[in-house]
């Protein structure tokens, strides 16, 4: 079945450590996105990419980094510079804007800083 | 900057009640509009979307939404809710040629059996 796989489902990080969240899709979608979901805050865009080897900052990119070396993969690194990293992280993908535009979401990774 | 406003953060209804969740956006040009739903423990999934044409859009599970351009609104409705509609609902907007979706803060809907 086509879809988006995020791993791990739960992740614990010590303060000062970088961690990388995985996002893989087999939908052949061009665009991929990372959002952060906090209670009462909705979804806020961290980074997005429309094409391999290119990506753009979203609204809350500080303390995060991404890469897009392959069309199907868009990993997110939460660096030690991120002041409040404990959150639920969602990856999404989509065809490029057109009549079929709309996100398919992964199941998310819950990151907790301990 | 574009923004999406959902009027109710938390709604509690009894089964069979009618539902309307408000959503307003700030962009004045061409928009694509979405409602996503997140059932407890499940993925976010698309409920319905508006791109063009008939402003009354029908989605899955008996939901519909009406795009009113003059009011910058895209309210979600369902005539008779069920306990299984308990979830968090997100309104979202993509403006013009932009290539990303902006989400509202969500409305938690709790249906009493």
C-alpha cells in the first residue's frame, strides 16, 4: 500500500543532543513537508521541499534542519539549538499544486526531551 | 501573513445534534480550502476540499462545507453527528500559487453518546 512512514513512533532525547526523525513515502509525490503539532497550536510548518536537493524554511525553522537527497525521503533533524523540542512531529507529502493537491500525512513521531 | 482562524477550540454535542464549525481565513485572492480530521490515535486525514466551482463541497462521512468568498469563510457542517465523530478538526488554506498549506489551531469535538 502507498503511504508515508515515519519512524520512530516515540523518541526520547537528552538535552543537548541532536536527533533525526525519518520520513519515507512511496507515493511518488514531489513535495514533502514537516509540521510540528502542539496542543492548542494546530500544525506549524517547519520545512518543506518541492524537489530533490531543494527545500524552504517554514514558519518555525529555527533549531531544525532537513535534507532531500532522494525523492522518497525527507529526514528532519532536531538540533540542540531548538529551545522547546518536545512535540508531535508530522510529515506530509503531496503532488505539486494542482487539482490533486492535498496532503497525505504520516502517523507522526512524538519527541520528548528528558 | 495569511492566517486561519477557527472560532471554537472545544465543542461538546450530544448524538444527533447538528454541527457547524467556523473557519475564517485572511487572504483576499484565490484560495484552496481544506478540512482535515484527526481521530484519536489515527493519522490526520482529508475530510473535504474546495478548489473551484460549486461552493458547497461534500466530503466523507456526511460532512459538507460551504465556501463564502465575501465572508472569507469555509464552515464545516454535519446535520446529525455520531459518537464516532469525536475527533479534532483542522481548517486549512492554500493561497494562490503558494506551495504550502496553513492550518488553523484546531477544534476538538466531543460527542456524548
